[in-house]
C-alpha cells in the first residue's frame, strides 16, 4: 500500500490523476465512486480530456453504489451525480457506463444483473472514498467480506454524514442502497482511495496502521489487496 499525504485536496487529487493515468489506457475499465472525495479527481479528468489529452470513447465504467428510493433524476442520486460531475463533460458513451439499477421494481433481478455484469468485467482501477466508519462503497461495518452486490440498510452515522447532501435533513436521506460487495471491489487490479478532512482520520488510521483486518472497519480489507494507493489531505492524516 502506498500512503501519500498532501497539503490540500486539490494537490492530492492532481497526484491521484497522475497515478490513475499511469495505470490506464483509452480502452480501460474504471470503477467509479460518488460522494465528495472523488470530485476534484473528476475535475482533473475533465480538464485533461478538454485539453485533448485523453479520450473516454472506449472506456467502460462501473459505479460502486446507488441509493434505493430516490429517482435517478434526483440531484443526489448517484446516476445524476455521475452525469453532473463527470459523464456530461467527457466523451464516455452512456451505454458503457453502469450504475446499480436500484430503482428497479424487481430489485433482486437488478442485483443479479449487476453481479453478472461485474463478474464479466475486469476493473483496471477502482476509485474509492471511505466513510468515517470505514465503509467502502456502501459496505457498512459488519458486512461479510465475501458478499457480492447487495442491498444495505445504511447505518445511522452514514445517514447523518450524507444528510449534508440533503439540506442537512436526515429524513430526506434514503435509508437503503445497493452496493458492490467487498469481494467485487477487491477484484479490481488497482485501487485509488481518497480521503479528506478530520472525520476520516480514524478510518485512515485503521487502514494504514498495523495488520488488523476486520469486518468492523471494512476499509481494512484493502491491506489484502496487492495494489492500493491511499491519498489524503493533512486533516485526514492520523499522525
Ligand atoms: C458515501 C458513499 C461512499 C463514499 C463515502 C464517503 O456514503 N457511498 O462510496 O466513499 O460515503 O463519502 P464522501 O466522499 O462524501 O465523504
């Protein structure tokens, strides 16, 4: 695992983009994340695309997760998030982008379909954020590492943390989500995890320090992965 600390989110995200670009080509498959953490990385991707340095025409993408119970037109759905923050600004083909179909009335069929898509995909680089409780994707503490795509009941602390995207009203935050499993995340060839702000310090400490791997802090599973880059700002650094 490479652990890199930067003065700011911007600097960390610039370096994350350099690393990403060294690991992919224009035919690669990306695993994408939502939330605040990857936004500045997506800005780097967009500006390099706009400068004519990279094309996403043949790139495929798979997203980690999606809320259950809000429409894809909702500005905080992860379908919409990806359009607003990345897909609308690069030349990726809509048909090559995949976000869990958590709005499907037959949810178990949708889970199965996404699992099959993931099983047939080879993700070159998975972008990750991390929850303050150590969740990756929406794999909350206690999730068995062997689980694949599944529906999650979000923990209270996750609902509270994400209420900042819903007018700070926890009643507006969905209570469930569909997520890739840890097993699916671990199949990626490379992982780039971004974490910013003091709230992430504890999870980062457990991820970077020592040998403990526990389902109670899901991100610790990444200690078992052969190629992980962890980029943080100094507020998220634990030293
Ligand atoms: C969210 C997402 C995760 C994300 C994490 C951190 O709930 N489901 O994929 O990595 O929590 O979010 P943020 O980057 O906004 O701090």
